């Protein structure tokens, strides 16, 4: 039995399968609701998203905060003198870890086989830092969404990459901002369907290594465990920090 399966049995996993909708009224009532803060995770459509003028205009931007880098919540908070999580609206996009790893490998580390990539990463024997050095591929894939030593996620609105345009449409309507239409998929990795890259062994490796991500964000090897466009942030509290 994989660690991911053990977590499902140990905890009440079925809440992740319930249809979830963000508390839009609460978001609109925040002091700085008129500008969105975006935690930009690699390989989740962020380059295409930021090519949209309407999206750029909806984001909070200062001379110290532009959206050409993959800032973590800590990076963004350090550039503001008010509590972003309390007074503003933070959103992010996440993707199935199985799919995400294939896309990352195809874009950044395809000089080695995917099987070797997975083996080295899960064993901690390969450096996965990127050229611009603004993000490391950490052992917990979505660490950008959390503050240091805080198990509670800092994003209020978490969209699934698998339903990105639908999620952006709802976000724009609910937050009373212009339509957020994605540009064509930029920086799209060229590879077969993610499932084709895994062997039974590497699948088991990721089910063990990414057990927490799969459990908290509602994913399995076959895809999302529910059909929700958004993920409930209150169910993304880390099991350990």
C-alpha cells in the first residue's frame, strides 16, 4: 500500500470530492480586493496567463513586485507593509503532480530519461535549480503557497490547471474585473500524455514522494479525485512543516 493510499484511509478523504466554490463575498469584502496577488507556479499556464492584458491589469504591481518571476508567498509578503493574506485576495493555479513532473522534465531536464529524472529527484541526488534561480524544485512541489513554518496555505483561490479557463471566467465575474482570457499556450512542453511516461515503479515512487500533495490537493495517477474547478484551501493544511 502506498503512502498516498494510507493517508486516504487514515484521514477523511471524501471531503475532497465535494463540489467546492470559493467564498466570493468574503473575497470582495477584503480591503485590497481590487488588486489580485498571484502566486505563480511553474508549468501551470502562467506564461500564457500573463500575456493577457486584462489579467495584468487585475494584478497588484509595484516597482518591487512584477510578475515575471515565480515569487513565493514569502517573497510577495516581504514587498508589502500590510498582511496580504488578511487584507487582499491571493490566487494560484495547481496541477496534478504526475502531470506536472512530466511537463517540468520535458521543458527543463530532458537531457536525461524521465525514469532517471524521477529516480534521482526522489532520492535527492540531482540538483533541479533553474537558470534564473528564482525557484528551486523543492521536495514539496507547492511550497510557494505556504509561509515559513506555517502549515496553512496562503492562497484564497486555488484553480485547477485542468479547468484553468473556466476558473478564470468565474474569477473575473465574481471579482468584478474584465474577462480573463488566456492567450495561446506558450512554453507548452512537447511530450506524450503524462501516463505514458510512467512505469509501475516510477508511479509508485511519486505516490510515495508526493503523497502529501496528492492527498491535500485531491489528485491521483488518474487525475483529479473530484470535478471541482477550485480547491478548498481549508483542506490544504500541511500535515507537517
